């Protein structure tokens, strides 16, 4: 990139300050936005960020007031898609490789640049953590993520997380009694302790959740000494398969238990959550609570499976037509189980853009196992934490079902358990969450 005094043309740019709903007026201010293009058509954008608060800065490029599409300016470097500190004097720079992203177009009259600042407590919808060096980036949509979320890097050495809009929301957690065909099975599933009575749950805060189940390669990148992708001779793990064979004691330790110790995790020896927190600069990564997991899985749906897919009472046949669920989940079909978990992200996501929430591998939650009916008496609750771990936290709630699980038991409100002492469970994995606060 050439220095700015080599630019052959300069155009006006639109400066935008986002304050309403983010912070008090005057705490964040974007000003002096301008850009210029050099002879190779690469672009440098400069701006000032003043006020009393750091902010997450994003950029948009518009022609005649309409965005050219975030997928057309993903080759960005500099003070963008990251946390920027305010300064009364400093000028910040964004570098855009327009020749790579928008090669057939000329940056000319009618093009403008919009620089936006968001408070750290109201960050963009997507957060990407580089597991190799701790780099943290924030994006307004999946279109803005370089290479797109299906790129292998986001299933191996980077982690993509979606902001779940749970703050201030109330939903019905547990057995979906409004689902056609489900009423006949209510007592049966409750008797097996794999469903709770429906009850109102309110959540206080938004949170970020991994869009994919944590993969074997991501796990190995965070914890190189545990990089073995074939933990036993029976079940080999490929890099982009969900990391399985991982007892909760390896994820967050065996001396700190939820909810007794809150989000504290075992400090020594190393554990996965401790290590990923270190990589992420202290961000409070953890397993999701059962309520967080179910809210994220449902994504506004109220039936057995997300996207409001309903069951007509016969395994494998659905009110929307036979095989609809096969577009969303890897699960047992009429007793013919898959031989192994599949690469993450190959099927359709839910409305929040989360993949494999039904099937593939069951996912460990923070909550200790307390049995189906005893987990709730049907009363409305706020930010439920599950029962106290009377057994020291040995058994945890598992949600979503796995590739060996029947489709009905992969539903949003279904639940099971597994001992953390079990060394190898090929169909149980996990995904991580963290607070929706930028750092």
C-alpha cells in the first residue's frame, strides 16, 4: 500500500456516529472521515474516534447511498472490525484492497464511506477469534467475514460466534406441548427424565455462541498437548468433525463446579476453558447453561425442532413431509445409525445461523443433571442455573442428541446426561459461549 501522498484522487466520505441506544451522547464520536485511492485502486480510509469510551468500529462502502454489499469489502486491514480506543489527536486508518474485492468497479463520484462506532456493550452480531494468536474481529454479518463462514479456517484455527439476542427475552422451555402429535408422548418422555414440563424462562443478557460445534482441530489448536485426533482405535476423528471423547473435567476442570463456583474454572493443570480464555484476552468463555442452549437452539421456534418443524408422531415422518429433518440433523433414522459424527456445518442452520444444534453430537451444558420433572416445577424462572451439583458435578446435562440418537430425542427441549468420568464418548461434544461484550 502506498502512502497517502501518492494517491491520485480523493473523494468526500460520510461520517456517521452511532450513539442512540449505545451510550450517552458525547461518549463516542466519529469524525473527519475521508478516503483516497492510489494508482492501483487500493483505498485508504481515515477517521478520528473521540470521546470517553472505546468502541467497535465497522465500515460500509456505498454507491449513491446504497451499500455495495459487505462481501465486496472483506479485504480490510487496520483500525476496523476491532476495538479502537478514543483519542483527541490520533487519526485511524483502514486499508481496503478494492482491486481484490471489487475489481471491475471504479471508485469515483457517488461512492461514499460510512464509518460506524458501537459501544463495547452492544457489539456487532458476529465475533471471530483467531485461536492461533488471539486476534479478535467483529462483523455485522456473515457476508462481511473474509472468505465466508464455510471456509475451512473457521472450522479449524478460527472460531466464529453469533450474538444470540436473549437479553430481556422470555421463552417457553421444555416439552413442546403445542407440537402436533406430541401430546401422546408427554408422560413417556417425562418418565424417562429426558424432558422438562414447559415453563417460562427469562434471560437477562445477550451472549455469543459458536456457530459450529467445537471441532477436533479447534480443540487441538487451543490445547496442542491434547491434539490427538484418534483418541482410541475404534473412532478416528477428522479435523472438521466435532471434538468428542472429552469429559467435562477436561473442559473446565474437576475442582470448580457450576453453579457453586460460578464461572470459575480449574486453574491447574490446564483445561480447555482456561486456555481459550487466555487466548481471548480474558473473555469469559464457558459452556452454555441449558437455558441459554435451548433459547439459542429454538431461535424463536416453539415445536420439537428448530425452524418450527413439527412431528406427527411417527419417527421419520413429519407434517412438512418425509425427510425434512434430514436437511437439519445427522441422527438415527429408523434404527439405522450413522457410523460417526460428520463434518460441522454441512446441513441447514437455524434462524440464528447455528449449525448442528440437532444431532451430530450431543452438547455438554453447564447445568448439573437433576432429572426431567425435578429440573423445573413449571414455575417461571429468570436465568436458571440448574440444580446444585450434589454429586460434585459428575453428571451434566447433554442437549441436542447425537448421530446415534433418535430424531425425536434430538428436539430442542429434550435432554440427557453422561458422566464426566467417561473417557470416550464418540457422540458427545460441546460448543462454547461468552458474554456479548467486545474486548
